[in-house]
């Protein structure tokens, strides 16, 4: 099993103060804050079947997932994890120069400052630490960061 750890860097520190019962955030400096994110599992694809293989240590967190129809899967664009790809801020959607240039936050482009991806997946089955899903727009062996229940209207 691969060991992988990601560090997210945020370039601001927030100072919080309560003012008239409201929480106010104000940028104080450009000091980097680091967050560590570790995979909870891996995307697996084989013979037309797509599964989420959740690390055994997190299997208990799957309790009740079998009762859900859909989930959000957060995963890491690990194949684009380099400074050059992270610095791209505008793209032609779907890589087609005919499409007008858009900022990456207005697209699903795999190049972006933080390589977090999100896909809504339908659950087909849950067996132990394996969740079979209908599809995911990630490559096989892509690290999974988190799974969240899908709730329509949110």
C-alpha cells in the first residue's frame, strides 16, 4: 500500500473578533499555514467495475453508507501535483481552444492551486471496506481524501 501525505498551504492568517454578535475575519499577514491531508483510501478500476477501497483503519466510518444512494467523493489530482500545474489559473474548458478562456475556479480543470477534486457517485454496494460506485472521473489508484453524504438541495 502506498504511503502518501499532502500538505495544503494557505497564505493568510485570520484574526477573529466578536463585534455585535458577528464573527469577523481579517487578514493579518502572508504567513503560511500548513494543513496535512492523508488519503483514506484509493480509487480502484478493474474489468468495468469502479470501487473505492477504504483503508481498513477507516472501515468503521462506512457504517450507514450502504443505506445511501449517492455520496460526494473528494480526491486528489495527484498526477498534476507539481508547481507548474498548480500555477495555471486560466484554461480553455475541456482543453479545447475553441472554448473561451475561464478561470480554473469556473471549471472542473485538473490544474488548480489546491488539487482537490469532487465527484458525486451513486453507490452500488458496500462490502467491508469496499464501496462499489457507478463511476468517478478519477484515474485508477487515485488517492481519496474524504467521502461525504450527498443531500439534494445543498
